[in-house]
């Protein structure tokens, strides 16, 4: 079984501790810090909830997750899952 991979921007979070254990890579691009995260399927829904709870509220941020043919986009109060 493969994990979900996701891209989360540090500036979208009040505190990155909610996803710290899932971070497998970091990339700085200008003033942005991108995290690549890996999440097991069994922990995916609780991870998304923790991510949403830690997102800032002063702007509309979202994160992308993918696994095989599935993609999920999660915002502070919403998420959309689809198949490619």
C-alpha cells in the first residue's frame, strides 16, 4: 500500500508541529518554504484534520495530496477528493 504524498506551504500554518512527523523534504523558493509530506492511508483523515486545525485564518490557503490516481485538495474548512 502506498502513502499519500502532499505539498504544504509553511506560511499557511500557525504551527508546523501538526505535520512535523510527516515531513520528508523541505524546499525554499524565494520567501516560501514548501514541505513534502508522506502520510499512511490509515492516518490520512486524522492528518488532514490536524492540518486544517493548524492552518492560519487570515488568508485562503490549501494543500495538495496525491496517491496513485487520487488527489485531495484541503483548505481550512473544506476538502475535495477526486480521481484522475
